[in-house]
C-alpha cells in the first residue's frame, strides 16, 4: 500500500505477461495441466507465467515425476467461482491443436471471501463448476481445487473486512470447508488444503502485499505439485507407455 497525504492507496499490479501456455523439459509423454481461476492463477505479482503459479507448479511436477508438463492457464483477476464457471471454461481445451488436459487445477475463492459470499451459495457455485467441467471433459479427468488461501493477516486486507462480526480467518476456513464438501461429492474431484505460500519467514508477497511474489508462487507451486504428483498415474499412463490417450473431441 502507498500513502498519499493521510490516505492509503492500494498498489495495483498487472497479471503475468507473456505466453499463457508452455511446456517443461522432461520425459514424454507430457502431462497436460490446465489451470483456471482468479488473479493468483493469472499470476499477479509475477513477471510472466513461468514465474507464476502455473509455471512453478508445472516445473515442480516435472522435478518430482521426471515427466514433461504441457500447461495452459486461463484466468481473470477478480474472478469468483461463479465467474470462472461462466467465463473461463472454454480455455480448458484448444480446438485448434486438439489440446485437452489430463489434470485441471482450479485456483479461486479469495474474491468470494472478499465479497462475503454466503457459504451455502459458495458450495453451490463449486458444485455447478464441477458439473460444467464434467460436461465439457467427462469424468475421467481429475479436477483439483486449491484450498482458499488465508488472507486475514495480509496488510492490504480492507479495513471493513477486519471489523466483521465473524473473524475473517474463521470465515475463510468455513468457505474452504464448503469447497472440500463439494469436492467430496464429485467423481475424481479433489481438494488440496494448501492454499497459499507457507506460514514461514520469507518474502512471499509481491509489492501490493496481497498477491504472492515469484518466491511465494514457487513455494506454493511446490506444495501443490507434491499433491498433484500422486494423481499423475491415473491421469495419464506411466512413462513406459508410448503415448497418453489421444485427445477426445471437444464438447
């Protein structure tokens, strides 16, 4: 935050620049990872997507599995779960190249918390998102929700949210529980409780003191990758196979 006279003005940072697709160097066949979500998925606080959450998660997955990762990200700063469902699912596939994911990672929920979305409505938003992803990709593609990150200790959190009757820490925990509940009701749907950089000393935040820095994205990506790696064998055949299943026709 910057001070102007007696008023505090938030620092506004752009989304990550450059390509929203890429491939890490590793053994073929490549694992295809699609990431959709909000400003964190969009890489706000990082110079490009390779230094942001998607690129860092893909690189960590390669380091853990030895497999190349073909990644693509479709995200919009400010997006809620509902906005992700309504506006971003077309980015899960590429009809031109017939690219289709083996894993889908959803990173959203913070904006729902900032807007004080009712927990029950938030759960229904998650269930609707699961339904629409399944209609597009089928039930064989694992769908993974990153946990809603803690934001109660961030300096950039608006003052009005610090004065709520229900503390923000408890409210975010409640939303995350609703997200986990929605995941448990789906087929091949998972909830990863790791929703943010580690609670350890370090320069994990960008200049706006709200979004992760490249170091924060790297730490977060490693934790997500350690959990995503356990899904890779069901998402795609082992490296001894000659190729992953051919992409199905887009719905």
